[in-house]
């Protein structure tokens, strides 16, 4: 069965098609949500809610749309809503002047750094930076799409992305210096 047929069957409320969609995309949605929420239980709840919302609104979907990407967008928006509601996180508009003053920090020898360490560093960032970095670097949304999702100006998203990226680079550089000191102190 191709995607067009699956969408048509979901529109007809066929359970077998809905289960097929759920099984095909649940892990992708969960991965996206856990990166945003940093909590497995919350991510599971959001994925469940996203599928319910998606199947309730499936009639709005055209038959040639990528259904996985559509459900992923619903899940990410639901995760962002959860952050806004429960954690009282909000993204503040910033002036264009700040964007021009922010310089990017380069990470030297980045290929030597483990992915797990980078994920740890991302999770330690302030929520507003962490979410934007995750959406941009991992989920591959554009600054414009992120701005729409967060109801911000695109320049604010770019600014917060740059600041978050700089904070991430600083954390990584600091860790590399600490590892270098430990290696040379032990000898």
C-alpha cells in the first residue's frame, strides 16, 4: 500500500491504516519529542496526543503530503505547547542590534568530540537556546519555520540560535581543556 492509499484509508477512519501509520512513525516522533522535552514520559504523552490530533484532522491533509513529516510537525508543535504551558518558557523578541554584535565561536577538532557529549552539552543549555538548536541542527527545520512554530521574528530565532551555538561551543571547549589538563596531570 502506498502513502496516498494509506492517507485515504485513514480519512475513512480505517483502524488498520491508522495502526500502520502509528507503527511506521511512532519512533521518529518519540525521538523528536524526547530531544525537545528531555523527559521520556512527557515525550510518550506528546506522541500519543499528536497521533490523536493528527487522526482527528487527517481530513485536512492532501493525499500527496508526506504523512510522517506532517505527524512530526504536529508532535513537535505539541511538545512546544507543553513547554510553554507547563514550564512557563517563553521566547523573547530581541532587537536586531544584538544579532549584529554576536560573534560565532569555532570549535577546534570538533570531529574528536563524541555525539553523546554534544547531546549532554545541548541539554545543559537554557531552554530557549536548547529548543532552537534541537529544531535547527537535529530536526532540520529552517530559521523561518522555527520562527513560525515559536511565533517569533526570524531574526530572533537566528539570534537565539547563534547564542545557543556559542554557549554550546564554550561548553565543549571548556570540557576539552579539562580533559587535556587531566591527561597531562596523570602523566
